[in-house]
C-alpha cells in the first residue's frame, strides 16, 4: 500500500509539502529561533509561496470533475434553461387557434390554387351572371358537374331607367345564386364585375350613371364578394368584342398559336353588333386612323406568350333589337314591309315607341331587304380601302376571318326558325340559310305564326321576318361575307368534356383573375 501511495505521489503533493516546509522555516524550528531575519528574504519567500499556491489552484481547476464543473455553473444554467422549458411547456399546453375541423377551407390545399370570378352581363334584353373557377394555369376547373354557373333573367337594367334602386335590386336573385356557387371562405377575394352593354349606352341624360352608382352601392352593401367602383361600368363596344374573341379562342384552345389558326367572331347582341378577328402585322400597319373620340380599329393583345393584332369594331344601334327601330324608321311611321301580316301595333326600344304595322299585302322579303340595306347605310361613301357598312373599315380580311364564329342572337333566331337544333351547342350553316328561313317567315301571317314557330316568344312573332332578313343582310351586304361561306353558329363551346357559354364574360373573367390584387 505504501508503495502504491508512493507511486501515485505526484508533483502536487511535493509542491504542497515544499510550501509547508518553507512555512516552517519561516516561523522557525522547535527551539524558537528564526533562521531568516533579513526582510528582503522574507518578502522573497512570500512571493514564491504566492506563485506556488496559484499554480496548485490552477492545476486543481484543470482536473475538476464533471460534477465539480456542474456545481460551479449550476446557477447560470438554471437561469438559462428554466425559462426556456417553461415557455415550451406553456406553448405545448395552449390550444391551437382552431381545431382541424374548423380550419378555413381557403387554407386547405385544394383551395390555395383556385380563383373564382363573378361577371354580370347587364345587356339590353336581360341580366345574366357567369361564375368561373380557374387553376394556377388559368384553365377552367369544374364547379360540381359544370365548368360554369350561368343564370339569366329579364328585363335588363335599362328597363329601370326611372328607378335606379329597382335596377340594382333586380340583380339580387342572380347575386344569391352566384354566392351559393363560390365557397364562403373565398368570397371576400373573389372579384365581382358588372359590364353593362348597349342597353345602358343608349339611355338619355344621367339615367345610366344613376343606375351604375346604385349597382355599386348595392354590391358594397349586400355582396360578400370583392367589389370596386370601376368594376361596375358601361362596357365599350370594342372591349366587348375583344372579350368575346378571347372567350371563343380560349375555349377552342387557339390562344398562343399563329393568328391564322384563330377564328373570327361576330357577336349580335340586342343593342350592338361586334366583329373581331386577328390580322397580320402588315395589315395592322395599314389600318386607317379614326377620328377623335372613336376607338382605334386595331388593338394589340398579348395572350399566352404571343402578340395578336386584333381588328375590332362595334356597331352601336345595330344589335338585333336596336336594328328593329332603325328598320321601322325607314317606313316613316307608315306600314312596314318587314312586319308579319295581321299585326298592327308598335315597337318600343329604350324610351322611344315606334309604329309597327304590316302592309295590307303582308310582309315581303325583297322589300324588307331594301329597308334593311337602307337602315345599315350599306351604300354610304367609303373613304377607306374597303368598308363594311356606315363607312367603317372592314379590317382587310385575311386568314383570321376565314373561319367565322357567329354568336348570340344569330344562334337564337336560327333555332327558333327551325333550321338549327336548339339542343346543339354549335351548328354549321351558311348565310343563305337565313335567307331561306326568312322567305318562309315573311310568307306567314301572324295568326299562323304561333303554330309554325312554337319556340318564338309572342312579343317577337310580329318581327320574325324582320329579324331573319336583317341577319342575312348584315352578314352578306353589311359585313361582306359570301352567302355560301360556311360559318359556325355557336352558343356554347366544348371545353374539357363540358360546354361553356360562348359569351364575353369569360374573357372579362380571365382578365380579372390575371390582374394583381
């Protein structure tokens, strides 16, 4: 054991013993004598002892065990870790802001990538609402079984010219249906836009402005959608035509392709008719300048990475319902050759009422055609290279017009006249088909028309000959389309195995969801 003790006896013990020996020498031996009496020597011994003691203490610190270190730093560690543990424990015990069942659906993965848009088409013949849902790639995605909610009612906003509050409230039923189609959690970020067309454009005085303001106020108060004042407006005709062109070519999958792969569009509304088609850059450069205040004939549009030069013109007063008034004006308050035999009455468009009575001999296709040509001002002087009617440049024609889609009232009257199946979404016809249908209608007396044309509304029956004659005259004499050229009547377009309404609101919706918030 002593050998072991001697083996483990290290420098520390030797230094301690040396210090003790030095202290005993300093204090003297057993005889009480002091061996070193010189002060300088004592001071040297004190300094030496101090150095030796510091060395020993330093080595002791270096050989501290983990336990010694823990004891030394315990206080600091407690000050740091205890608050951290307490905070973690409190956060663990706190309830989450919402249980899994109540997490807003807008934060769920299936809703993060969806955008909805609600578009009201406030036309002259009625109001319609369209609701669309898009993914991140701006592809339409289904809402239930359909790719679109479409609802309509009559009359339109322009019928309430003297009561703007009633005009706004007339949209309530459509608004409720739109809100039901959009998830509640997404309504506050879903844009709602109202585009009024030709009906409001033609109201006198400030009636149009009052109706629009009433609609803005109504949406702000009653709607759960995102609304802005400038989203409720009278849509200018060229914008309406551009949206219609975008809609049909989007649904057909043509956007992003060469302009020659797109289709031209003629949209016959109630108050106006729009023609739009893509033209070449060289033809766009030749476009004539327009007089002050009028829209340019050509608009540039960037769609799916490609620039398009779009010829667009909107003809106000030449929609189907407005054209009736223009044709009746040609007879100067006397009998009109376009009115079915047996009718003696009037026709009201906007605030004005026109005399509408048949000739004693009844309606006549040839005489009605003359009246329609006169109403269209087909023979008005043309100061451009080539005109359609009313002195308007025709856009130059070309590949963008060779495949023509005609929409709205063109399809409706064709179906009602019986030469197009109303259950179809599209149908291929020729302008001459309208002439054949007009020939038969113009030979029909009003009393027989109800049985011959069961799909035509009673208020439209007296003007069936007029409507069909006007449509063929507009296509052939007005827009210069060959009577035998194939054209596509379109009501809906097939898109991803679903049918979507071929109307301008889809183009407006695409713009709405593409715009920054």
